[in-house]
C-alpha cells in the first residue's frame, strides 16, 4: 500500500525527539525563572496585577491542567476502539504544545532578551494547547501521531500570531477565549478535516461509534470540564471583582446550558429519550459561549441567557448540522467540535460585541471585538487549510480508510495480543493433531 506509510519505527521517534531537542535549545537561550517577587508580566500585561505571592495562581493553573489532560482527553474516549489514542495522543500533543506555546506567546515580550516563566505564563501556555486539542477532535481517528505533532507545531504558531494581534493591536477583551481558543481551534480543525476529506468514509465506518462503557469514560471528561470551566474562564482575569465576575458568570452559564441541552436533546430525539452525545458535549457549550464576556458586568441573568442559547444551538448542531456538513461540504468532524466549540465560540464573540456596545466593560470597543472575531476565524480557516495540505504528504503516515478509528495501527493493544496468543495456540494444536 504505497500511499500509506504507517510504520512509525523511525519517523515518530526522530520527529518527537528532534522537536524536543530544538525546544530545549531555544529554552536554553531564552527562558529563565521568573524573579522571586513575581513582578514579571505575562503577554497580556493589562491583566497582570497579581502576585505578591508568585504561586498564588497555582490552584487556577492546576484546574486548567486538569481540564487539558483529563477533561479533553477523556471527552474523546467515546470511540469504541480508539481510547488509547484519545487519552494518550492528547497527553503527547499537550506536553509538546505547552512547551512550544510558552515560547511563542512570550517571544514578543522579552525582558533583557529573556522569557521569564511564571504561573501566569504557564496557564497561558496550557491555553495554547487547548486549541490543538479542539482541532484534534475534528480529525480524531483519521490521523497519525506524526501528522498530529506537525499540526501542533503549525497550529500553535498561528494561534500565537492571532492571539498577539487580538490582545496587543486590537486590544480586544476575550478573557475566556471564546474567539481566540474555541472558535479558532474549531475552525482550524474543520479546515484540516476538509483538506483530509476521505470519500471512503462517506458512509461511515464500523468503528466510528461508541459502546456503553466508552460513553461512560467520555462522561468523565465532560464532568471534569464542567466542574473546572469557571477556573478556565477566570484564571487570567484581573484579580478581585473581574475575576469573581468571571467565575460567577461561567458558573451560571454552565448550569443554564445543561438544562437547555437536556431539554433540547429530549425534544429532538424519538420518544423523548436523551442522547449521550448531546449530554457529553452540549452541556459544556455555555462555558465556551460566555468566555468572551465572562469578566463583563452582564449580570447572572445575562450569563444564563447565553448558556441557554449555547445549549440549544449546540444540541441542534449535533442532531441536524453535522450530517449536513459531512454530506454536502465534505467536513467529517469526528467529535462535533463545530457544535461544542465553533458555533458557541462565535456566539461568545457576538455576545462580547453586544456587551461592549452596551458598555459592560470599560475600554472595550464593539468594532475591535468584531475585528478580533474576524481575525480568529480568518487565521483559523486559512491556517487550517495550509496545515491540512501539508498533512496530506504520504510519508506522514495517514492511516488507510479501513484502519481509521482503530488503536491497533499505532498502539500495542492487549486484546490484540491475547487474540494473537490464542491464534498461535490454536495453530500449534492443529499442527500437533496433523503430526
């Protein structure tokens, strides 16, 4: 099968170690510890008034860390034969992404030629990896670890450029990153998925589905994300009232979103039953949608309204829009990131524009908020298309259609070993019988 070079014996170790060696060299040149008093500023200087205590943000950092490594990882374990890759490759991409993200986010803000590492900057580095993990969901099961490492390298680079434009040139407010992380990550992933379109998967795949226990594992990811999302949206907010406002708004938006998602799922399914796909994903859309205006004085009722709208459009997206995207536009979105991150991310951007126009946060401009949303979508679609084109190169190990959504192509799977031993034992018995 010459079109598919899936053997990773050399290419994966060489790529992974080369990226790490390059990163170590760059860290040796540019990265030092933050000063003991914690006065170093992050890339978003208008929010960095924390830290007489340099580790005061550590609990928030840990919350975000849990979301990145447990929340995102387990949310994608719904595929019945792809859980090793969902959690394992999630760890791989995040581990590389946070190192690369910290470098590129702060290369614009060298202090005496150095990047000073603080908890604040580590949180932002985690944020940069979230974009990749969202995009990973769009191409889940159809890409190799080598392809995904290349995607991480390119996507975080483009993310950091867009984030710098949004924060420094447009001075837009996006504290929970509805636009710069969620919308960007979703549409970047959708553009990659479109470039990697597989006609052979047009009618689905035997392994592109869940079983009872895989859906339960995915709910672990959902619950962790749901619980910790207030930290995600408030971690880098200005301490005091703005940070508390971000926590409260996210708290109520998630709660209202959950009710809306459950209700909508029952409404659109036969006999009023609930669909686990909707519950795993749409219940989180309120956290995405309230992100841009999380620290704005929109009132708890405003946050709840955003959450309800997000829950409804996310559920309807899973039920009606995803099949249309797959059949008419050739966008095979495995995890439905368009419904959880894409549309709610745009909703969050629009809510930020309205909140800015109503004067809910001093210093924000609806025009610049709109420009930030446009910039995020533009960088995502163009960057994703370019990345997808690069990922189509055969030597990067794209799996053939018949091996998609199956861990055994890239992992040692215990069930496979047991089956192999059983087969070997059967063969030996047969040979003895013949003798």
